């Protein structure tokens, strides 16, 4: 499967819906305009320079650092919408909401956001399923990957294994030995092989939508001077209850209510919402949701 069925001009067709259900991903070329992308990139600079608020792991700007020097320090920042109205606005913009309401549910909530910088030389994320980290368990979890600049094989675009979401289970995690990946472990993708993988190269402003059970990864940024910035939101149907402790960062709950609505109505509005998640810098060596990291977070309190 080498042809990518695209959303044209932001209008979701029945063919698009069938494609997403069959292959587990969908591309919307140029879904966000240049004004929106420029606004997001400008706001990313404010975030990493500490002008948007306190973020765990963001360091003071050095006197002689250029903006690029500062951006290069960070692979990604989790929950940027907690300090940025710009990030939250675009993660829930009409263009995104329109697609999600057609392929997920008329009622959609956002569970988290992530801002990726991925400077030259930064590693990628190993093969994984988002459902492993965000346990909706009703198969409504979906990511929306907004390209803040062109993403291709050289600077570390996404790769997917089409149809892998249809198996519907969380794959075993095994040690990672690939130097392209920042993770200590990865999903065991057997029996899939290289011939089953496709790269999803996109232009600035395009959005990739992908299923929570879909196997996907990205390789290291091998370019000399190009970043691969992206804003990613994770969403689910508003009907699902979310037993998510954020890999051990929060106390366990049957329904994490640190969410915001993107489309439709919230059937659990009577519960209210809470402000639990704190923005933080993703570590260069990733061990999210491992036994070791959970024990460390428990010790740190």
C-alpha cells in the first residue's frame, strides 16, 4: 500500500473514513494555513525561552545563544497547552475538530499535547502504539500530528505500518538496540518487516491523523540544518473514561478529567475538569511507562 488517501480541502469523505478504518491513518495536506503555522512556530520560541510560563526542564537562555541554539536543547515538550493559549487554540481548531468529529465521534476531547522540536542530530521515537501510554481501551484514541515545517525522511518524518491497528492489542515491549531511537525499549513488531513500513512525508501545515493502536515511529534527524517541528495532540471520544496516571506521574483514577473539549458535548460534564498535568521537557533518553521509571517517579513523590 503506497498510495495515501488524503483529505482534500479539509472535507472528510466516506472514502476517507473507510481508508482510516482500514489502514489506521489519514493525511490532510495543508490543513492549517501559513498564518497558523507561523503563529505556532513563534509561540514555540516563547515557550522554550521561558516567556510563556514555568516548564519543568526548560533552562535559562544563555546570553550568547541564538534562537536556534535554544531550540536545539529540546527534543519535545509535553503539555505545552498548559502555558500557551496558542497551542491549545490550534490543537482544538475547527479544521482539526471537523476531521476528528467525522472519524472518531461527534464528541471529542483532547487528552494531551506535545511540541516537538527535533533539531539536527536528535533521535526519533521507537516503534510504539500510543494506546500503550494513554489507555482509552475503547479504540477511539487518535493522534493529530501537525507539521510546523516540511517533514521528510532526512529530517525524521513519521513511519507507519498500515493496518497494524486492526489487531487491537498492546504489543510486548522489548529492549531497543537501534541508535536512531531515544527509547530504552520498543514495541515488538514481529512478524512485520521493513517491507510493511511506509514513510509519511508531509509539507508544512499538513496534519497526519493516526489510530491509537497503529504501530509508528520516527528516525533520527539526519539533516545538517533543518528542524522537524510538530505539534501533536492526542484525542478520544468524549464518551470514553480514561484510567490514565500519565506513566506514574499522577495518582491512579478511573477517569482522568484533565481534558478539554474539541467537538460536540461532554457526557461527563457533571464531573467537571481538573488541572493535574504539568508541562515538562521530554528527556533525551526515554523510559516512559517502564517499571524503572514508575518506581523513580514514586520515589520523587
